[in-house]
C-alpha cells in the first residue's frame, strides 16, 4: 500500500484530491500547511507528497527544503 500526503491550505482541494485518488492501494494523509506536512512525514512512512506552494505558517518550497533534510520522498508542487 502506498502512502500519499495531500497538503494544501484549501480543504476543498484536499477533498477533491481524495476523491480522485481514492483506491484500495493508496492510504491518504492530509495536511493543511507545510508545518503539518513535516509533522506527518515524521510520524508516517510517506511515499509521495502532493503539496501546494502558497500556504500559511510554512509555504511549500520551505517545507520541501526541510523534507529534503530528512528524507528523499518525491514531492510534487
């Protein structure tokens, strides 16, 4: 099973992605800013991150740089 992290500050976008990616082979995780995404990556084994760039608290670019310090998970901005 693949673990996918969906990260966007707009809940409607996260919900739409959940609809499109709903599959028995995927487990979907949600985050609503870069800080939450980093916390989720520390807790769970994530295989792919789909992340918005412009978000509150920590933007997607900064979050991606911090993710790269910890692991090499693919990130799609």
